[in-house]
């Protein structure tokens, strides 16, 4: 099977995820700055989540260009990733509606952690299917950046019960690490 259907389905799911997230931004009924102020936390959580979804979409796109054929295991690994990403609108809304409170911040980090693990599983499933000498296998190698991201998420979740703003900063650090598409993969696509 070729990668086209997997890419199309993934693109559709991620587009729906972003659409659901933006629907949480309620339009104020008054044309004043005071009417917009209560939306600040919701907007900030939306921006953070939009960046994460964009990063996943971008890196998924580049990774799929190095895939010739997909197997059933690759399809399931991709669905595993999409499952965790589909939870992002829920935790985004919870985070924003509750002013970045500790428990929603932890839940947000848990979803990011499992999405990171799922991406790592997908990447490794593809490498196992195509072989370590494949373009993707050579590009990712030991994947220190991916493993570091997962570790930072764990620290962020743990910190959320102490100081949720440290957690948000750690989640943003991971986003900053991945903001530029993964050059290891992009250069081979």
C-alpha cells in the first residue's frame, strides 16, 4: 500500500483538530477590550496547541515523504498518534478555560507526552519496516531530540503540581525545539 491514503487521512484529522480548537474561541458580544480580556487564557492555550499541531503536521509530512510503502503496523501506529492528537482540543479547552490551573496543565502535558511517544513509535515502526539503512533510518539515527522531548514532557507534568508556569515553559521549550522542521528528515525528502 502506498502512503497517499495515510497522508490524506492524517491531514484530514489534523485539520479537524485545529477546527475544533478554534471553535472554542467565543466571539465577544461587545466591541471593547474589556470584552476580549477574559479570552486571553483561551487564546494563549489555542496558540500553544496550534503550534504543536502544526509541528506534528509538518514533521509528519516530511517523514511520510521518506516512506515508500506502508504496512498494517504503520497504519496502526499512525492511528495511535492521531488518537493522542485528537485529544489536544479537549485539554486545550480545559487549560484555557481554567486559567492554566495545575491539573489541566498536567493533563495537557500528559497528552503531549503520549503524542510524543506515539510519534516516536510511528517513526520506529517505519524504520523497522523499511530497514535501518533506509533514508528515514539514516536520518533519525539515535533520535536524541525526540527522546529529549519526551523526557521534558515528563518533567513538565511533574512540575505542574508545583508550578504550572514552569510546566508551560517546558512545553513551549519542546515546541521551540521542533519549530523548524526536522532538518535530518527534511534534507532527505
